[in-house]
């Protein structure tokens, strides 16, 4: 089990590191390629778009073709694309390679979580998911500082080339220790919903672009993209309803417990993104901290999330996912509300203590929510369900960047986190309503969890 978890942990670390490590390179890439900030931001955006649009399809394809086989291919794509990023001679080549790296990351994210239900016994699933969440938080936390060190010592290419040996290590561990694919049973499982896949990818791409283009300024282009995303979603639902082997099982989405878990995950990710988007501006502009101090303060939250991850898994296994989900949301609401009320005169401690409560509670929530969703998923659906969980989180992060960033530009730090606290309150109500609606059919499961 230890070697299996080491393999899965590395598969969660690399995609999150690939996301956070590139942001710090943008000021270096602009002069290196004689490009504007709007142009070099596509180094980050291409990766984000590829990961967001393909994570559900990757999960479904793994369910059909075999998760281990596709996962090995995804690691190879990620590793090769990382090498191409490091060797890029033009910005267009770098952006294309980053998109390919995002495709590999989507496969790794979707299938790493799916393997938990396959390779780990049920009583230990919470601990396993807690560890994966910890590694994801560590990747996010160390990305900016590691990227800064690599750029200073070896140049910008090093932040991509570092993924090559790590990717090869992940490939070797997955090849050696992850369980082999089981033969598919039945013919229906062998069908892949290509129309639904293409429609979902285009819909998600339109939404992601609508939320990220314009740097917080809403224009006609953003509106057109949002309308296109809404129409794409409507058409996708029609196609899925008529499909013999749909990409997303709509009957599962009608399960109030499952749909509530996805919706709450998206709302909570929207809130947690405020700490990453709003935090640096508040710390540098309002509090007057130097860049090194801002970097330290920004690393505290992810570090707390990483420390909470493993014990959170044990707590979830002991007390049940649904109860800990509610506790995590309540802690997040308190942390966000405190950030909305604490005066600037309280200094850095007035920011760090509530943000530690917010991010620590988020780690608790994420472990519980993911465990509650993945624990009883049928084997043939683990990939797509894992993909949906990752998708809900990514959509929340994208939405948080645009919406709470705009709120901050209008109302400042306190208004932003007051709105964030209200959103967590909404998420808490959704979670409780989903639990109440599903309670009659889940009563035996609830009793089992509370033992």
C-alpha cells in the first residue's frame, strides 16, 4: 500500500506544481520572448484550459480503455511536454507544449483519485484522499518559491525541465505498483461518447475564456463567450440524454447528495481562490509588505492545508465524511468572516490567523467531500466521477479569479471576504439540503459511518 500511495501522491504533486510554478516565470518570459503580459499569460492559460476541458473525458476514457494504461500514457505525455517546454525556441511553441502538458495533467488528476477506490481498502480511503490532498497543497505551496530559485539559478527553462526526472519517476512507480487493468465486462462500457466529449470541451473552454479574458474588465467578448457556454451546456444535456453510452450519467447528477457535493466543491473553490488572488495585493499595497514577506505570508495557507490533510483523512475515516464536510464548511465561513472584519491595524497576524483557519478548514472539507463521493462509486464509473470532482474544483478556481477579483477591485479586502463568507454559507446550506434530501435512501450508510 505504501508504494501504491507513493505513486498516486506523485501523480497529484506534479499537476499542481505544473500550475503554480509557471506563474512566477511570467515576468521573465515577457522580455525573453519580447512579448507583452497579455501574450505570455497564455503560458498559464493554455495549461489551465487543457486541464479543465479534458479532465472529465480523461476519466471516462480511463473507465473504458483501462485506467492504468491511460494513466501511463498521460504521464508520458506530461513528461514529454515538459521537455518540449524547456526546449521551446518561441512563445508559440511554449504555449503549445504547455497545452500538451495540460492534457497529461488532466489524465493524471482524473485517474489518480479514481485509483484510490480501486487500490485502497474502504476503511482507509479517507486517509488516502487526505494524503493526495496534502501533496496537491504542497505542490501549490512550493511552486512559486521553487520556481523563483530555479529561475535565479538556471533560467526559466529549468522550471519545466524539473518535471522530466519527476515524471519518469512517476512513470516507473505507476508501471511497477499500480494494479493492472481488469477486462471490460459487457459491450456498453466499450462505447465512447465523442459528440458529448467535444461539446463539453468546447463549452468548458468558452466558460474558462469568458472568466479569464479581459483581466477583470467585462466586455462584449466575455458576454458572447458566456452565452456560448450556456448554449453549449444545454446542447450537451440534450446529447447526453439521447446517448446510448453518455460521457456523464445524468441519472447520477440527479442524486441530490452527489450533485450537492459537486456544487459545494465549486463554490468553496471559488472562495479559496480569493486568498490567492486578493491576498498578494492586500499584503503588498494595504499592509506595505516587501515581496519576500508577501511570498512567506502566501505560503502559510497552503502549508497549513498540507499539514491538515493527513490527519483530516483519519478523522473522516473515524467520524464519517458528511459530518466532517459540515465542520469544514463552518470553519471556512468563520475564517472568511474574520478576514472580512479584522482591521489592518492588527498587522500580519490579523491576516494570517484567519487565513490559516480558512485554508485548514478547506483541507478538512476537501478530504471529506472527496471521500464521501468516491467511497461507494462503482468501479466502472470511478474515472468519470473523479473527473467531475476535479472539474468542479477547477471551475470554482476560474470563477473565483474573475468574480472575487472584480469584487476586490470595487470594494477592497473586507468586502471581498464578506462576500466569500456569504458564499461559504450558501455552500453549507446546499450541503445540508443535499444530505436531507438523500437521507431516506442513505440511512443505512449514515449509520455505518457513525459506528
